[in-house]
């Protein structure tokens, strides 16, 4: 496994488990039966942090749809450099920071962590075209 694929794997695992905290909040607020029921307008609301975490999870999924193919393209063309490895590591840590900061409700840092992740993706695009 390449180091880029390692970071992609960690990112997929992170994205795959982000639902757990907000579902636990849903169970705490609505009970097990309410958490497993179909959503309705009369449902008790989640805690604010859980709502923000749901949005962070959606954002992580949307960005994984960009990050994963970039890493897989690099793997397919058999290209790796210190910059691609660093970009993949930075992407993972920026996504982890993004979800934590988003759940805590810190708006400026949330945007900053998102931009850092975007820039890491840009490095991967440049690497695909062998510009870095």
C-alpha cells in the first residue's frame, strides 16, 4: 500500500464513522425507538453540536468524492512524491480538524480547515499533471 493510499484509507474510515456521535445524540434525545423511526416534523431536535456534526459529515462525504479519485489516479499512474504524501496527510488532518471545529461551532477556523483540505487536493491535481 502506498502512503497516499494509507491516508486515503484513514480518511475513508474517518468519514465512515462520523455518523456515530450524532446518532448517539439522537438516541439520547429521542430514545432508541425514536432514533430508529422514520423522521417526522414533530421529532425532538438534536443538540446543536449534533446538527453541526451532521453537516460536517455531509461535507466530508462530498469532499471524499473528490479526494479519493485523485489519490486513485495517482496510484494508477504510479506517481508518488514527498508532496503527494504530505498533501494526503494534510488532507486527512484538515478533515479531522474540520469535523471537530464544525461540531464545536467555530466558524472562521471551520472555513480555514476546509480551505487547507482544498489546497491539499489542489496539490494532488498538480501532481497528476506532473507540475509538482
